[in-house]
């Protein structure tokens, strides 16, 4: 179903559980369609930040947020009983992995338990958090049935994974197709009728499980191909070939190829975590996925490879890594966001510190790093080019001046975007 701009959600009350990087833009999309939105979050601090527009959003979303706060279409609460007033509830909470790479369902289980506790007859409940196939049934369907609800009759449940790319202006969620699967045909119909207002179109699949696995495939596909790009980069370096030239040449083929680019590793909420949901579920069934396992191992070792490359580059310049001054440029996990989750920069900094380097960083979007082995680091606001034995470029933020890099003695470019610098090297 394509987006219908002739209708809106006026008269409907929609609750969004979790107002993070997915939930808040989702709430704004619903408010844009004239729904009365209840934004529920357990963090009063987060709600205060939203109310004062002190959140990490694109400029266009900041404008929308202020408009809906002023127009009272977006009302926020830490009181879960407010969910009873909603015609539909969308669950948008994080699903990370723990230190053992096992799915951490703490937030999702808690959110679903809250939704179940306050569910009322007639509600539509849509889970959007990335998770394993069957999770919607485990955390919503079974508990609601235990309360006496009949799914598809007096309560309606679906799964529709988010497709939000933080910090990327061109990827507007309301223009991107969305996938959804209902527990029953009526659940699917109701979910599609709601979600079409927040997406370019809605592609319905036969079950919630199919929708859950769709998200896992999307992000596992990316993980495997990023690992491949990193390994090809290493091979190209050994053979004195420009990997970016190779990728661009391969991308001229109009079929059978999609370009992926090497980097310092992967970070954020999706790629480092989501494939482990699949691997965890398969292990429970005594099944394996050797390709995915190998890709995730390759990805996990990439930051250490970058740190080793930094040591090599310093050695080639006749400098031991111990005592060398190293500046890491950009520590966010991707351009355009103030987000450190799973950022490879954190591990790279720790590795360099362990080697004895004197490490600093510069990132206009992140003022301080409290959790490094080097202690609390404060961003260098205007780093002098001559002060560093090595400048390691990790993230290049849009709208930031990086011309000063041309004056740096040695640059290790993990973005592979600075080929114009004669002193630039790559991992």
C-alpha cells in the first residue's frame, strides 16, 4: 500500500513507547498526520531533554518537534497508565547485545510487559524493535492471551521493523517503504492502515516472523559485505592497489554488485548487534551460520587492525608508538550524529593507549569521552596540525572544516575519503 496523502490520523490517539532515535521521529511522523501522540518513556531526563528540544535530531526534525510541542499534538509521560488511552501502541526500544554477544532483551521485555499490563480491548500493538523471529509471539501474543484477549478479535498485534538512518538527510522515513506482518489477517490489515501514514509504502508479509527475519537479513547482509570490503581493502593494500578505485569500477556493473566501503569497523545500534540475534537463535537450535560468524569475527577485530596500522605508520616514520602524540579525528560511530554506541573509535583509542601512545581526539559533536582507558578525554576544539605525530581520521562530519588536515605530517585515513592528501595512508 502506498502513502495516502488524502487521509490523516485525526481523532486517533497513538502511543509510542520509547522516545529514542527511533521512537521520537516515529512520534513526529504520527503527529504530522494529525494524530494525538502519547510519548511514553521511563526516563524523565529524556523527556525533559525532548521538551526543551535538547536532543540529537536533524534540523528539520527539530523544527517539527517544536511545532508539535507548541501545538500539543505530542504529549509525553512517564506514567504507563496513559497507554490505556491509546488506540494503537508502537514499541520502539533498544535491543542491544551484552558483553557475551547474547541478546539483551531487558528493555524490550520490560516495555512489552508494561504494554500488556495496560492493554485494553480494541488496541493495535506494533513492535518495531529489531529482534529474533518469534519474539512478538513470545513477548506480546502469549501474555495477552494469558490475560484473556483473543488476538485478531479484541486485540491486534503486528511486527514492523524500523527503517531509520540517523543523521542522513536524504533518508526521510516517511518516503521509505516499510515491511510489516500481522499475527492474523485482521491484525495485518489494521497495522497496514496505521503504518502507511509513516512510510512511503507498506509491504505486507505473511507473518510477524517473516517481518522479524526481514530486518535480520537486511542488517546481516550489510555486516557480511562490510567485512568483505574491509578484507578486500587489506588485500588491495598488500598489492599496492587503490581499493576505492576498485570498488567504484565494480559499481559500474548494473547488476549483481552493490558497493560497500571499508572503514575502521562498524558501530551504532544495528550492524554490530543484529546478526548476533540470528546467531543466538540458531545456536539454541544447534544450527550454525559459518559465513555470518566469520563476518562478525572479522568486524570485531577491525579496530585492533586499525590500531596496528597506526603503529606501523608511526614505525615507518621512525617513531615508536609509545610516547607518540596521536589525534583521533571524529569519534562518533558515523557522520552527522553525536552517538558513541559501539563506535570503533573507542576501542582504537584504548588500543593505542595500551601501546603507550598519548591519545587525544577532536569531534565537534561530542564534547567528552568518559569511558576510555586513558581516562576522561575532552575534545580538542581547534587542534594545531603540527602538534601530532599521527592524525587518525575516524569520522568526518558534514559541515565541518577539515582543510587543516593538509598541514598534518602523517594522516591515517580510515574513512578512505582523503585521497587528495599526499601524506595520507590507509589501514
